[in-house]
């Protein structure tokens, strides 16, 4: 049981390049989330999904797209990376309405955009 | 609007000292949940506790204890007899009754010196 995994762990992009971050969870959780963490600002929600095939915007969605084609995977895409998207990205999953209803986080992806 | 304030940006203590991390929250929801997460230097986010708004009992888990007071909208975290391994950034977070999102504070960096 790996929990929540994220691929890749590190990535360096040039401005304008695109990439996709993959989040996978093996806990059969319904809900999944993408956050970004910037110094001094805590974690901020980018997008989230309450089930396979659904997505919704969070607090800071601009410049990102997401897809949840399979229940266990949640993809975060950057179509044209900008230096302002340099950050650490965390994925989380959650099973609502259960005794252990809380968000469990992956190890993070450190992205640098030059 | 929901908000979490962690006014202490950084705290330094010497091993074996007790330390309290403050968390003040704002919400209009009658049902809500409060969380604490630990982020050690390795970067992952570790879930510590989840507390719902109807349960004001203090909780103790080993050297950790939490003091939830609705009257002051606070959910403070105390580490007794701190250890070097407690050095980390600690985040307080809030989620509402009908929302799926975690609102994080900006974190408190705790440094425990030997």
C-alpha cells in the first residue's frame, strides 16, 4: 500500500514548455486535490476532483489544467510554464464520510521554471 | 470567508522545553473541521490530528496535546518536552461543512536545538 505517489519528484522547465504531473493513489479514495506550496504562503488549492471524470477549480487555478480519467489518478498540466509557477506541488486524496476522513498527501514535486 | 492565522512565523526552543503553536481560525460554518499537519525537513506532509467543531475536548497523544476553544476560535498545539526530531514546519488547516477544501495557515517553523 503505497498511499499517494507523485511523479516526477523534481523537474526543471524553461518558460513556455509544457508538462504533466501525475498523482496516483491506491486507497480507493473518491476525492483528490492539487496544491502548490510557496514560501511564506502555506498551501493553496489549485484544482480538485470529487470523483472520476469530475474536476473543479480551487483558489489558484489559472495556468493549470487537470484531468481525472481514472479514479486512482489525478493529472495536473501546465500548458505554457511561467516562472511564477516555480513551486512545490502536492497532491492529496481523501475518502469523505469515513472515520478517517482527512486528506493524505503525496511526497511533493519540486518544479523550477527558468 | 474562511481563514486560518498562524501568527508565529518561527519559534526556537532548546530540547526538553515545552512549546505551544498558536492557530486562530475564522469561519461562518456551524460544522467545520480543524487539522494539524507536520512538514519535516524531508518535505512530506504528515497528518497529526483532525477535530470537528462539536468536540471541544482537549486531546493528548504522547508528548502532543491540542487545545480547542470555540470561544476564542483557537486550536493550539503544544509539544511537551520537545525533541530535536520535532523540528519541522507545522500547519494548521480548516475545512467547512459543505466544502471539500482545506484552508491552510502559513505555517510555523519550529526549531528545537540540542
